[in-house]
C-alpha cells in the first residue's frame, strides 16, 4: 500500500511517499481503508520536529482519518467489514479523565497515523460516522471538532452565554458552530475581513479584526456591555493569552488549547483578580467523541471544508494549509483526482 512517512525534522516538504506491506489487524484490532484525512496545525509542527512530545521517527503522519473497515481481527464483535468509521486522536483514551497512560497513543505523532491507504487501530479507538456526513466531512472531526467540544462542555456552555473564538482555523470554526448549536452568542476574531464575513455567515454575532485592533479585548468588552465573555477558545497562546484574560468576565473561563501566536510574558494577573478559570484542554476521549457526534447529528452540523486535495497531492495540501489561507479545514481525499502538475 502507499503511505506517507515523516522521516526527518526537515518540514513537510521532506515527507516521503513509500510502499509498505498492508498492515494486518491482530486480535482486538480492525483495519480501515482510508477514504479521507484532514490536516491540523500540529501536523506542521510534527513535520519540523518541534512538537512537545511524541516525536517518533519514522512515523506515518496525521491523526484524523475516516474510512471503511475492510478487515477485523480475532475477537472483534463491535465492528464489521463495511462499517464507516473515524478514529479517535488519542487512540487509547476511551472514557473517563485524561490519564498519563494514554498520552503516548496519539496518532500521527507517538504512533503511526492515518496518511496511508490502510491503517490498523484497536476496535475501541473507532466511532461511527454520523449519517449525514460524507468521509471528507467526517475526517475533520477527531482533533479540531473534539477539542472544541471538550472545551465548550468542560466550561459548561449554556444558551445565552458569550463565547469568543480566536481566528478562523479548524478548532475555532468548530467552536463557533458548536457554540451556536448550544445556543451561545459568538464573537469571532480574524486577521482578515473576508474571513470575518465567512464567520458571520456561519453564525458569529460579532466580528473583530485583530490586526486593525491589536488590543481587541477593548472591542470584546464594548460588545458585552463592559462585562466580558463567559468563555474564550484560546488557540494563540503566548501572543493572545493576556488579551483573552482581559476579554473574559469575572468568574469566566479561558480554555487553553493552542500556541499559534508568539509573544512573551503574558500578564496573568487578571486571572487572579477576576477569579477566572484557566483550563488546559487536550482533544478528547472516544466517549466524548460519541456524545459530540450525537449533537452534530441532531444539529445537522456540517464541517466547513475550505479545500480538498487528492491523496497523491498530500504535500500540496500541507503547503496550502501552512499558508493559513484556509477557513475551517483542509482535507486529503482518495476520491479527488490528482491536480495536473
Ligand atoms: N490542545 C489540543 O488538544 C489542541 C487540539 C487542536 C489544535 N490545537 C492547537 O490549537 C491551535 C489551532 O489549531 P488549528 O488546527 O485549528 O489551526 P489552523 O487551522 O492552522 O488555524 C490557523 C488560524 O489561526 C489563526 N491565528 C493565527 N494567529 C492568530 C492570532 N494571533 N490571533 C488569533 N488567531 C490567530 C489564524 O486565523 P485568521 O487567518 O482568521 O487570522 C489562522 O488562519 C494550534 O496551536 C494547535 O496546535 C490544540
């Protein structure tokens, strides 16, 4: 079978396509024939060797893949050949709180991921694809959507809450859609007015350009009657954290998710003076994934796919994703014809 492999720390341009023997499912495992995979910011960092943990080499990249089961191992009763499934990011986080023992089961980092014609995982790592989604849409769920869902549910998001989402990448667009489905009011930020228009189309109630308003917390306060939002989906890290705290109401929550924006020594004092909760979020369990899929099915939520690339054009997909021109998700699908080169 064809598979991509990260063999060095030289970035996505050095990822190679290789021929490997098709993997065989052992006892308790299933094999999935990949239909579509999606990219996350982490995949760029992993290719450069800059990820904080799980730097296995060589490794098949990407955590997010959807497909059809084509073989089941001995003892598997929960799945059959032909089932349409998607794999959880942390393969072995099935239920309960996050535990140290599952940290080294992150697909496409610690262990082989999904950018191959077939991949094998334990039966417990899979969830069924919601009926109204196709494979490309389903492939966007494991990392970005589940992280947004975990953050929103951990912060006990309720109808009428104000939620702030930063930028228009994968996690933030899912947070916008899921928060709207929960009845919350969403404020979105972006570097681009065109992307903000898209966020409004998706249901954002208000939009702030963080380039033209570098101190955007003052705009957030204006939009919330001087009070601040209930919850921030914080994907910027050092470069945005202080503004996020200043955007948050007394007793509100900041979900710490990402580290896209550089900066130094963000002021943490508002978190103390305003008794805010700052909570680290790391993707989610299979149990959370199933709960999210129920909500996605009821809301008929459709993931936002910016662009699709053929399996043969995976490196072009990385290139496009790295340009940050996208809104939502970038997908690699085995149905898409390769672009003429
Ligand atoms: N903790 C977890 O479990 C978890 C899970 C998933 C992702 N993450 C992390 O979350 C972050 C986002 O991941 P992703 O896959 O959604 O990324 P992505 O799709 O690549 O998102 C990129 C977007 O982030 C926005 N952005 C960049 N700098 C920004 C800034 N200073 N202020 C506001 N927005 C900014 C930009 O939006 P505009 O172009 O609109 O400005 C950019 O297009 C990454 O750091 C990733 O590693 C963590």
